[in-house]
């Protein structure tokens, strides 16, 4: 477990970590445990929508993707991005 303070993880990194847990993105996300992961409401929604795409079924079944995205969304701290 590492304490990096606060960090932002790109949506593609989170999705790759979900699809391929042993990959570099998967290991990076694992190492973020103990840190505060910040995410905008927009990127959390983007992750949910992209993870629901059926083309990812061959890697991880839809139900498991949904569960993992839900866990990530609960763990992340949603921040407002002023426009």
C-alpha cells in the first residue's frame, strides 16, 4: 500500500485496470490504495458508459465490470470542475 496523497487517474487507465488486473494500469491502480482518488462527475459517468460497452464482454463479463466500476465510483471523491 502506498500513500501518494491525492491523485487523478485517467478513465482509460481505470478501464484497463478493470479489464486486465495484472497489467501496468492494474498494478498502478492497486498501488493507489490508501490514496485519495479524485474524479469529476463527468469522468465517473464516462467510465460507467464506456465500461458498459458489449465489446468488453470477451475480457470481463458485464456484471463484474459493473460491480468494479461501482466500487471505483464509491471509492473516488467526486470533485466539481468549474467551467
